[in-house]
């Protein structure tokens, strides 16, 4: 009797799944690029609506960069390329995001974003067109829609399976679509976006070889970051999609770009180097003033009115909710955060009740610049596991400033406790000179004087970390190129 009921239930389940799959197979639409039928679960109107929804979420997290001239250039170049695409009837919206990340991505329905972090490393209008053309390719081929539809279908089938067997979690696959939008769609879709983008560039009057130059720019970024990550004992960061995984001599990519050359518009190809660089003149480079500024081993924050000095030679990373400094040998760390006070308790009690520190050792009152606090050692989580951490709390008005420092070596856990105390002791309001230092950095376009070398420029550059390599990256001369006399180039001031 049990076997018969199980067989009957499985028969019903198979029938239900076949019915669902059959209905899905009817949910096809013509791909604007190939003319073939795609398996999608949304209309074009729904696609645009989805893009509008995602766009609102993106803007909430990363607001547009306030630079009308740059915004106008990106929109104009994007519109020119999109007009030669497979979906010219869409209204495309191109936005520059106020983010230091090196990235660009497209949402469904024609919402396309590029960060000022990526723009800083481009050196011509043709390179900008190549980035935007690649992202337009994702829109015209409906990659995000196809990914979203596949994920949704997987979720539906997973729901049927879960209802029948009790296996849960398949519905989380619907999140794959959103992840792909900002991280890439896989090699085939990324290559298709490059093929389409190269064709659109050619039809618009840009040399499709500009696509290769962008790949080189981004591969140089990746190579540099891998080297730095190894020195700093962290995972490297990389641009999404094909650009992060394939070199500029990738055979398939070379073939794609060569084929696009046959679509070239008549007349000389447009590069637009000097005019593009002039538009970048004055653009914010690195952290915004509102987020705080790193200069050498100092940190300044104008809005919060404070300065800090970290050990000389340490790398300082200004993250969204904390400052993290790493030692020269990547075997030590000091972290700084700030939080509101909501009860009139002593700094020592704050450590116990708010920070939940147990078995504090060597506790004592701490004072710097007239601000009262407390310091102690307690076990805490670090990037290397549990270690003895030096904690410092400093009270200022209704805020508590929290410092935590630790060492990687188990046998020498107090190695950087002194550095932590020294950093906390440097906490101070900004003086008049530091008010100026707390201002954000900007790109400046100059004409290269004869004999200029990057090593010389780096010595006077305000770039905090690896200035010589960063200047080379900014100007497309990484790893060992030098500036050409009388050519326009970017520096930071």
C-alpha cells in the first residue's frame, strides 16, 4: 500500500512539473540581437519597470557624482553608441556614480552606470564609449532579463520540489540575477556584450580597438591590486565580468574586435583624448571630503572635526563605517570606529556593557587632548582569529571613539599594542592647517614638461599609497612607462 501511494504521488509531481515547464516554454520572446526565441518570463514593459526599481536601490546606496559636465559627456557618448544598437528605441539613462570602485554595470531596460573610480583611469572618449558599448550590449541582448527569468524558473521548480519533499532553500536562487548585474554574467554573455559593443563602436565612428585598450586598463588595475593584496595579506579586488578574467590577447576577444572593424563608419575614427581629459579636470579622486581624507600616514575628517596619526608606513583604508590601518608587514592592525553614547556611564562601564568585553586586563584611565577615556586588553576577534586586543575608548561630547589593535603572531600578541595607544593618543580636533589638509583630492590635467618622470611626480604627490604606481595607472603607463613630453596627463592635487 505504501509503495502504491508513493508511485501515485511521484506521478502527480512529474505531471505538475511538466505542466509548469510546458507553460514556461510558451513564455518566450524574440531576442533583439539574434532574432531567435529567448526563454523569458517578462515583457519589455516589465523589464523597464524592473530596471526602474533596481535603479532606485542603486541610487540610494551610491548617489550620482555632482559634476554636470562629466554627466553630460557620459550621457551624450552613451546615447550616440546606443543609437547604433539593436534597441535604439529604448530611452537609455547613463549615470556617473560617486564611488571609488572601478566598475560599470547595466540594469534591465537601459539604466547604465559607470563609477568615477573607473572614469579616473580612462584616457579618451573612445575608451569611455567602449565601456558604455559593452554595457549597452548587456541591455540589447537582455542578459539581465534572461538571467532573471532563468533564476525565477529555477525558483518555481524548486518550490514544487520543496512542497513535495521538504527540501528548502531553492527559492534563494532568484537572487542570482541581481548578483550577476554587478559581477558579470559569465564568459559567454560577457563575450557577447563585447562583440555587440565593438560593433556599436564601429558604427558610431569609434575604433573598436578601444575595447582592447579598456581591457588593458582594467587588467593593469587587477595586476597591481593582486601584487598589493599579496603584500597586505588580503583578497584582491577586480572589475566584473570578462574584463577581470581574460587578457587583451584573448583569441576570441581579438576575433570579435577584428570582425567589428568591417562595420566601421566612413572617415577617421574618433578618439577624443584631449577633450575627454579636460572634462576630467577637477574631478574628485579617491575619498570624498565628507568621508574623510588620507594623507601619508595621517587621517583628517572635516565634518567630524578630527585628525589621527597612524604609524609611519602603515596602509590606511577608509571604509564606510570604520578606518582600518595595517602594518608594513601586514601582521598588525588598528581599527577605529565611532558610536553614539546613550547613557551616562563611565568609559570603563562602556567597555563592559556596550562592547561586552570580558576578563579585561591592565585596565586604566586614558586621557588625550582633554578627552577622557579608558584602555584595557581583552580577547577579541581579528582577521587571524581570536587574539589579545588592545582596546581604547575616548569620550567626546555624546560620542564614543573606539580603537582596537592586534598582532597576527600568537607568540607576540602585544606587538602592536603600543601602536594602538599611540594612534589613540593622536586623536585631536583639526587645527587651521589641518582644515586645509582635510579637503578632498582632485585630478589635474597638465602638459608634460620635458624630462618628467613618474618617480619625481610621486615624491610630491598627495596620493597616500603607492603614488608612483597609481600615477602610471591613471595615465595608461603601468607598469614602467614614462610620460611623453608635451602630452596631456593626469596628476593629483
